[in-house]
C-alpha cells in the first residue's frame, strides 16, 4: 500500500473534521486512486503522523458503507518491516488473519496475525479501549465471526480542564438464536451497519421496524460507537427491499 500513499491524490472535505469513533475528531482524506476515504485522528494527516502500534493493537477500522465510498479509520501505524501499512481492504470471507469483525459492515484491522492469538472465552477480557491521551484499542485474544462484543467494564474520569478519560473492556460472546420479531441488535443511523445481539431464524433479516413507536432512533453505546441507532428486529425477508443486512 506504500505506493498508494506516494501517488495519493488527497482532497480535504469541506467539513474539515468529523466525529466517527466515540468522541474522537477525524480529518477525512479521500484517495481518488482507490475511491476510499481515510479518516485520521486529531492533528494527523498521514501515516507518519500516527503512533506506532503495539502488538495486538487495532490499527484501523474499515466500514463498507451502503451507496458510499468505504471509509478507513486510522488509529496507529504498523511498525513491522514485513507489513508496512495497516490493512485497508474489506475482506469478503472469514479467513483473513489480520481481521476481526466489529459489526455487520465494519472490520477491525491489525498489523499482526490476530487469528494466531488464543481464541477468546466468554468470561475473559477480549478487547480494551482507552482514550487517556489518544485512542488505543488492544485485543487480548481472537474473537472469531458469529460472536458479538459485550461491554464488561466501563470507567470514566473528568479532568480539571473538563476533558474526559474513558476505559472500556469488552468480552467476546457467541450469538444466541433469535425468534421471529425478537430484538436482534442496534442499527447505526448514519451508515446502517448492525451490531447484532442474536442470529435471526432462516428467512428473516435483522431490520428496523416501520411502526412509529419502534422506529424512533435512540442513543446506543457499542464498541467504537456512541450515537443514534435504530432497534433491529427479526423480520421476514422482503424481496422488494433494497437493503440487505
């Protein structure tokens, strides 16, 4: 990917800095060559401005958005001579060793082969996220597909200058089976990706309800996300729907 950055034609979007993960502010830089929007935290504008990743750190988050260009959030840079850049491509299968799933359309990327780390158990701390000076996310085990991220511990401190430090620890838990019309997860209102809480029956999809009461968005707190979301329910698949989850 080094060649990509050498020939990268950058475009600073009119919005300048946008929020994406938690309270982090990002600067979007568009690669015309690849049709991908790279989001750099804080004052960073290139890979050189990022800190070096430690072992098992999340170096980036890839979002496969509906109708729009994919976005890649950069958290740190890889310092491994054999892998110069944090992976930025979306993987269609579940075999990529540098990837763990975040939600239905978002993937966590790593500099090292995270799939070679011990597989997570339900009770252990799987991933911790802190933002004392900068956002750092570190995995302690490999969370395979068909699991979800459950918050196990949350801490926050307000400093004298008004800034806030947060620490969250997540567990990797297997998806239980849903029944029809059961709540199945939160659907982000911005990019419509789904944080699943269970697996819908065959023939159903996890979709937001069209009834007025259930269709109103509410604030949801998930791994790398806090903001408006819709409640998803296991509903019979409608072949005329333009959305697939």
